[in-house]
C-alpha cells in the first residue's frame, strides 16, 4: 500500500469523487492545461490547499500576474491559519519549511517572468536551502523533488541572464543529481527523468549558448519521450488504477489518452529548445519546420512564457529566410502576447521589469519595419516599448487606475466579446491560414476600437496602444524637431520627427557605451579639453546622420535610449562649436509623454524656494545655494523662501502643491543600486527625517509648472532595460510637475548660482527651454569648459 500511495504521489492523475481536488488539478497541471486550471481561480472556497497551489502555479505560467497575486494571498492566508503549513495532495500537512520553500519557489518564478533576475536568484536559492534541509518522508518526497526541479529550472534561466556561467554550470550539476531520485523504482525514475530532467538539461546547455549540446540533448529528450516502453506505461496505468478504485472514473482508453496528453505536454519545451538551437546554428529550414510544429498545437497559446519567445524566434527564422512580411506578422503576435500579460500587472516596478526584459521582440520588429521602409510604423513600435511604466503612471495620475474595469453594461459586453475573439485567435494558433488569421485580427481590431470608445481606460490596459506618429507630430511645437533614439548594444535607430515629416537613420552602437563613459569622465576634467575628441566621435554617431534636419529646425527635443540618458547632448562638439551653440534642447522620456505635459498657466506666478538646508553637519553647508535661493526669491512677487532649519522635507510635502515653481537648492544623492532610495537632503523635523527619497516623490501631489533641482546628480537614474529611468525627474513628472531642471553630475556651487539666477530672470519672457539655454550660454561666456554649464538639462514640457 505504501508503494501504491507513493506511485499516486509521483504523477497523480485521479479525479476526486467529491469535486475538484488537488489530485485532479495536478493531473491537468502535468498535461500543462494551465488555461483549464485557471478557470478555478474564482472558486477558492471549493478547492483544497493543493488545488489552490496548482491554480497559483498555472497563473504564473499564463503570466496573469494580478490574478496570481490574489491567489498567492489566499495561500498565505491558509498557511497562517494552519501554523504556517499547507496541506499536500492527499491532505497530509506539509512541514512549515516545505511550505516556505514552495512560496519562495513561486516568488522566484514570478521574479524570473518579470525580468528581475537578482530577485529570482534570491528567492530560488532560499527555496533550495529549505528543500535540502527537508527530512525524507514518503508523503512529501515528490513535492520536494518537484519543487526542487521548478527552482533549478528558474535558476538555470536567471543565472545566465546575469552572465553567471559558474552557477549555471552548478545548476546543471544539481539537475543531474536530481535525476538520481529513484524512490519510485526504475520505471517511475524513467518517467521523471524523461518528463523533467532531460528537458531541464537542454535548457541549461542552451542558456550557456552551447547550441550543439542543446540540440543533442533536446533531440535525445524528444526521442526518449516518444519511445516510452511497456513498463513505464504499465507504471502509469498502475497509478491510474489506484485512482479508479477511489473515483471509478478511469478507463483503459482514458488512461491511454491521459498518458499521451502528458507525454505531448512535456515534449513542448525540448521541442522549443531544439528549434531555437537550430535557429542559432543557422539551420533555418529545420528550425522553420520545428517551430511550425509547435505553433500548430493549441496548447502552446496557454503557456505564455513559451509562446511569445517561440513566436519571436519564428519571426527571426522568417527574416533569415527573406520573408520579412511573415516576420512582421510573427513579431506583432509576440508583442500582442506580451502586452496582454502586461495588462494584468498592478505593481509599477513589475511593469518596468516585465516589458524591459522583452525588448528584443520590439527591437526585432523595429529593425524589419525599417528594412521594409515602414518608418512611421517602426517609430510607433519603438514608442510602444519606451517608458511604458511611466506612461501608465502618468495616465493614472489623470484619473485612470491600473485596475480600471468596464462599468456600463455595453462596456462589459464589449470586453467579453474582445476576450472571446482573442481566445479564438489564440486557439487557432499562429499557423492558421493567413486569410483566416487576417479576418480574425480584423474582427479583433474592430472590437478593440469599440471597447476603446466605451471604456478607454480598460482598453489601454489590455492591449498595446502605440502612439500614432501623426499624433506626435501634432503635439510638437512649430519648428521643433524630435530626435528619438532606440536600439540595443549593437545597433541604434535615430527617428527624426517634425510636424511635417518623419525619417529614420541607422548607426552602429557597439562602442557607444564606452564613448559615453569616456565623454562623461573627460567633460568633468576642467584642466584639459580631452572631451573635444570624444565629443566629436559622439557627434558623428548621434547627430551627423540628422545634421541637415537639425539645421532646419528652430529647436530640438531628444528622447534618449539606454546609456544616452547619461549623456549631456549640449556638450557634443563639432566644427569648433558645441551643440548648445546651434539649438536649444529639451529631454523627453518618450514622445508619448507629450500628451500628458501641459503648462500650468492657470497658476499665479508663485515660487517655493528651499535653500541650504541645515543637515546637522557644517561640512554639508551650501553657502552658495543659500545666496542663490535669496537672489531667486527676490525677483518674484509671490515667493516663499525657506532656509536652513526651515528648509524641511515636511515643507515640500505639505505645501508643494500650492506653487507654480519649486526650487530645491540642496544636496542630492543618487543610489545606483537602489534608485528609488536616491534622495534629496533637506532639514529634518519631528514629522520627517529630511531625506526625500524618489519613492516619496512618487507619492507627492504637485501641480507645478517647473521643479528645479539645483543639486548634485539629480538628472541621473537607473535605466531599466525597458528604458524606464527610475530617478528624480521621472518621480517629479509623476508627482504632477510639467517639467524638471536637473543635473547630470556634481556641479560647481558658484557657477550653479549664476546659472539659476539667470534662468529665472529669463523665464519672465522666454519659454523654459530657451530660458535655460540662454542661461547656459551666458555662463559659458564666464566658464567656457562644459563641466560648468553642460550638467543641467530640461526634461518635460515648455
């Protein structure tokens, strides 16, 4: 009886006679029927602990993150009511340690899917540590082994993403060791090895870019799964026979079909690795056939974490074979899958990392559209990939909500119709006949337009909604040229957009990061002019391709990308002049942000100035900042100046929303490791500690036309791979400011004071971009070296 119980635990497939149980959902889970399991997410009261666990795990696979969080909370609540322990598949209580390991495993997989690889490693290693200490027990050995497998699978993806080859190899070793679990007998061992371990090894070799080994092991895994022998089938039948004695639901035919379904489900991952390895090895015809076989099955659309990479790679195959139109179609389908998953995210930091680690899909589409001459479409895709989290935040600030739901009966009906059509498209698969797919997509587009009209908030959350290039053109100032940069470490696209035209250029970006780092270092060395040589190289890369268009423009708006967020464009050098000598410039996080920026003309000309806050240590006193604050305030009729102990964090939080202009002359610290902990140092009081962090800035409610940060490194931020910059400027934009003036490096006190006084004087008659440029040019007359005048930049509106 012990052996039969163990067999049941290994690959449990029984259906409980008393309703939906962990046993029945585990059977679906083995066959990767995640969509079917997810249907039970609203029936927690009727599910046992193990069934809820399978729902949670399925929701991660489907990348339904908001739903997963609610499911996870249900499991936590159950655990807390049961002394920290969940119940297993047969109702036996897990140990609290095993329960914690299962929770950590789910958090590791969630972090991986969101692209937060460090957190994936942190949770994964914690889970393995707990699992290794778990005492042997017949009732839990399968859950220990199964959870270990899931964690190793996560870590085998996370470590390569962190360029950690040593630990990736260690995970391969641990996977091999996991294959030695023989508690279930030789036949059971064979099933576990074929279902779990061989596919896991293929993933490891692929992650190490050892495509020959990945191809070898994936082919071996596929062969093993297609040649399961008599004893393994008998083993499976013996387990279902045990189930039948309990439920009376299994038949020989049902057992055979269930076994076939399980085999097929577990073959998908090695088949995907095989196809991807063939692609990387240049075997395009073989890769095409392999990907097409995968996409022909309905099951793949229910495994989101596998679906969009397969669609993306199938597009790469099409592109390699010269079929750019097919490549575009596959890339767009992949992005649709990504965006549908993004809609379920409710946490803003999750939105940053989720789209961020999928940039390769957007970049592939931009590249092929560019090759096809579809410049406007390429620009719109680039825009849909940039600063998505910030756009969601700004939209939310204007009355939307991340959990916006259709309210009217019409909107609810349209939302249901949209989901039905989306399901139809997914169920038919990516390889449906092109005519049928075009019709379905047309119906889906029409449904989305109707939904957008009835419930625009909800529609913006469920699908990618790129800003149309024509809309951006309308939002630009007359005579303004927008330069948007987009790409990766190898190639960079430069989109040039004016009110009347749009064009694009392509440049090599392999040395760009190195050049920017050298330029930033040299421009801060005031005793030499080495910056000129590097500045000329950067000018050739970034501005020479659009030089004629810049010459025709009255002013420039720049949307940086990646490392360019750290670059002082004003200081780029050519023909004995700086870029600032040619054109006034502003920075935008993305072109789409323009629709959220507006001058706060309804406010009176009021100014809040905080200068030289008392930090309790004379070494941090800023005498120049105090003089700067007094001088600026003296030129405004409605100015409130707070110095030393009065320059508190509390003053900003309590009164900031009352002012059109806010000027903070204080120290600023940028924390590269934890950018949300970057801070402005203000005076403390009984209510606040004086450290105004970026996290706290996001929670401010401002209505300012301008926030000026006359402090060190306040323009810096950590650039996520989705090009969302977590820093002061983005924080104040979200808080309600239309524009921000901030600095890229530690600035000279006297030069800054001169610059700021001239800037505010210019604001009386000029827009903010021109006012700052003129102030910088005036400072440049006194201090020619760009260290003094090039640090400050305007981000946002005019």
